[in-house]
C-alpha cells in the first residue's frame, strides 16, 4: 500500500501483496503485474493480479472474480511502459459486490482482500510441470 520492494531483481511489488506473489510464482503460477490496492486522493485503487498465462489459476480467492477478456495492450502501472500482447492473460480482480460493501472503510477492505489472496495462495496446489 504505497511502499514497494524489488522481488528477485524484477518488477517492484507492493509490500502487502508480495508474500502472495512469491507463493504463486514458487508454485508455478507466474504473475505479470499486481497491485495490493491503494488509497489515493480519496479514490480506491483496487487489488488485482495479472498472470502470465490465459488459463490460470483454476480457482478463485474469496471476494475476487476472474477476467480473461483483457485488451491486447497492457500498460504497466508502475513504469510508463506499454506491452503489446498477442495473447490474452488471466487476471483476478475484486468483485463489484465486495467493492460496494466496503466503500466506507477502504483501508480495511484492502487488508481483507490481501489476506484473502494470501490464504488462497497457500491453499492452491502447485502447478504440474509440463
């Protein structure tokens, strides 16, 4: 939430989501971008994970939905780079219901969302190597 760190020399990660991203990558679910969620100028930047592959993972954490219809152009939210992708990527975002129910305490909602992601990543089975 505002603070971030480099993870193995790669893209910077928000501290709050870093453990989840580490677990997902170590289990074979490679991630491209993520955000723990932010409060900025009274606006809520929502929690999400964008994966390397179109079809993963096969389960969802509590409060999240899967979006596979991403545009072919993805803008890195941390740096001004634009990546043109030939294939779609799987991603998970907060459900609109969760967002609507948690508008009054957005900070607590960000923490709840990240705890949900962490619990889910711990329960997720490792991906079989191809």
